[in-house]
């Protein structure tokens, strides 16, 4: 009788494995054979894959599930490929109404796509957030005309919603939590980031310009009407990653970026900084890219609502040491922090502050080893 039951169980497991393989083959075939202008419809249910799903060189394609948390594509145990879904060298692609879970690397990566829309897409890594999770949830890179709306990102070891080296971007009405960075715009031009919620990440919203990338200088980013609160989650990024330097308790961080407007946001109970503005020099990383411009400039911070509980900033990592031994703010941490580093050859102001509720500020004077930390706002108030 026991042998009969064991055989029956083996048959059930084998049948399930073959069924999953059939589903994987069927869906990948749909991706390969899809004609331009068609819609790939994914059924409701949870489906397991061992390899990436790839769409290459297509135009005007929609990949559509039955709803977030209704169509679930799980890549737990993935053995082939890094991404969950990968789209490349394409035009006018829409991905909507589905969830991607536990990919080996990035959940959904799109590269060299003109016209990419993510709508009502969820990416997540189940369990406690950890360094071995994939780096990015939604990851359009070297794309144009990017729209991310109504999406959700959880558990990425770099950024939940990340747009890199791209142009003409909208990220709106989305939610990111339990990531190292909730939302990140990097080396990109013309980005609108609004009406999102970033909470319980290490850093809520980041705008970075980094060296050694194809698109050398981003700019013209507007970050507004977002709810950026309680981003105090411990940093779990792999060592050596640039976001591993982001201190837990960061609402927004602007790094070597230019022409960034931050306005009409709720920036609440981020224990280490509400908004930080720094140059690349403050990362203490060497710069080998001769074309890279390491300074922040033309950063406007206006009409935001800042609130903060009376607690100390983080003591973890390099920034934690700076807070503890150099800045010594105690529980009275300013909402807006600037490293104070300027380009003497550039007459443009670095930072401009105006009309923020509960506004407080400090120039950390990083260039002179924090010797002349100042809360004087006379040089940064917008005229």
C-alpha cells in the first residue's frame, strides 16, 4: 500500500513538473512568434519558470495578464538567464496587469526600447529582503518615452523602480517599499516623478548621475506630490554597490545631478535626512571617467512639507560615522542637508530653498572635513 501511495505521489509531482515546462514553452513561444501589433494574453494563476522570458525586436506589442496578484510569474529556482522578463530593441511595448516574483536578477528589464509602458505591474522577492535578491524590480535602461504607472516594487537589493540612461520619463501613482532604493532616476533626461509612495526603503527617491556610463549627464528631473515617509529600512545592498552607501533613514538623495526640482512632497519621518544634496566627491569613490561632471547644480527644494520624529540619525555605515563623530546633530537633524561642495568654475547655484513647511537646513562643509558646519540659509534661499 505504501509503495502504491509513493508511486501515486511521484506521478503527481512528475505531472506538475511537465505541466510547468509546457506552460513555459507555450508562453516563450508566444513571445517569439508574436506579430507586430498583437497582444499576448497571460491567464490567471501562478506559473513557475526556470528561464527568462524574452521579447526581441518587436513593435506595438502588449503583454497583458489578468491583474496584479492574479497573473503571477514566479522565477524561484531560475537556472537560465538573469531577468524574469527581458525586452530589447523594440518599439511601443506595454506590460500590464501581472506580478513577477523571485527572479534570479532583475524582475523586468527593458533595453533599447522606444515607447515602454509598465502599468499595474508588481515585482517582488518574497521573504526577508536580502543582498541576494535581484538588483532591480522595473528596470528600463537606454529607453525613450518611458511610462511607469500604478506599479508596485518590493524587495530589490538596489532599486525597486529604476530608470537609467533614458529620456522622456514618467513615473507616477506607484508604490515602492522594502527596497534599498524605492525609486531611482539615474543619468536620465526629462523625468517626471509624481504621486508615488516610497516607504520603508533605505532611501525613498534617488536622483543620481554616475560615471562610466554611456549617457554622461542627465538633468531636468521634477519630483513632486510624492509621499516619502519612514524610509528607515536597514541597507541590504551588496557590498561595492553605490546604493550600499545610502544611509538608512534617507527620504530623497540627489547625487551629482543637475536641474532637479523637488516640490509639493510629503517628506515625513525619515530619520537621517529629508533631502540630501551631494557631489560625487562625498561618496569617496575614485573618478576615472574624464567626461564625468561630479557636482550637483541647480537643485530647487520648495513647497514641501517636512516632519521628523526626535530621534538620532543612523549610526551605520560611512554616513553613520559622519553623523556620529562629525555632524553631531543629536536628535535635531536638519531636514535638508548639503555637502557644500561647489564647482568654482561654474557660476550656477547648487541649491535653492523656498517655502518649505518646517524647513531646516545645514551645509555640512564636507570639503573642509566638516570644520564649518553651518545652518545659515542666507546663501541658499531662492530670490
